[in-house]
C-alpha cells in the first residue's frame, strides 16, 4: 500500500485481507482507491495538522472526537473531517472480512431485541443508508448496556462526537461504490452485507459492554 505522506503519529492501518477479497460485491479497484487514496489522505492530513498540534497525535481518538469544541477554531474543521474519516474507515475495514459468517450469541440476541431481528434490521439499515443525502455513513450504535440503534451521520462525522460508539457501519460516500454501482446505492447497500465479519462485530460488542470500545 502507498505510504501516507507526510509521516507523523498517524498511520494507515493495513487491510487484513487482499483488495480483491470482496469481489464481486466490492471490486478490487474500489478497495485500492478507497483504502490507499481516500483513507490515506485523511491520515496524511492529520499528520499535517499534528505538525503544529502535536498533542493530537498522542490523545485518544475517542477523547478528541468527543470534545471537538475544546479545539482551536483553526484546526477544528480539519480534525472533525480527517480524524472522523480516519476513525470511520478504521472501523469499516475492521468489521469487514471474507467468510464473515453470521451473527450469533449476544449480538444476535441484541439485534432481535433492539432492531426487530435480522431481516428488519438489514432492511432498515439499508433504507437509512439510502436516505442519507449526499455523503455520510449509516451506523449501528451501541450503548454501554449493549443497546443497539441505527443512526446516520453526514460527511465524516462519527457517533463518538456525541459520546456514543459505533458497533459497525457502512460508508455511503460515492467513492465507496461508484466504480461498480454508479448511482445504484441501494444495490451496493444490499451487496455490502456479504462483506461483513460478524466475529469481529461480536468482539466489538463485548468491548462496548466492557467500556473499552474505541474507534
Ligand atoms: Mn470512505
């Protein structure tokens, strides 16, 4: 993968799978550009900001995003967009994987309890992602007591900005799907479920209940 330049405290997390792992649902070229160019750009921009604001590189991401108003006006916009983008994409690559299985155990029980079961959950998640006007994300947020909710955010905003945590989420920016799906966001949203790694989501659910879930 191309290195993010300039270098600094932020690094592009490597993918745990090859870029063609999700063919035909997500094509390799989209993965290469999305991870190696878009996410890398957020990382490079953060390293630029960190040159003059070194505390940004040592603080916990959830603490910075949870307290954006504490930042100087000169960097607030850049941090919101680029640290939000870095957090969102780090989560996104983590909760995807080939042969991702099915939800089970506590996660499945929470989906049944809070989201009306898998079919209703997937339909409502896809509908929320489809309704998000312009660029943004559709998330499942998780509270410390394990309660789930479907929520959207514009641009690179993240639930951490509201003191919440994302259990999982899908990127509905056009760069996530346009090469393969053009204007057919609904088709991308449906196909994306084939890329979800439910074992990783189970780990994140347990971490959320333990109070240790970060990005
Ligand atoms: Mn993206």
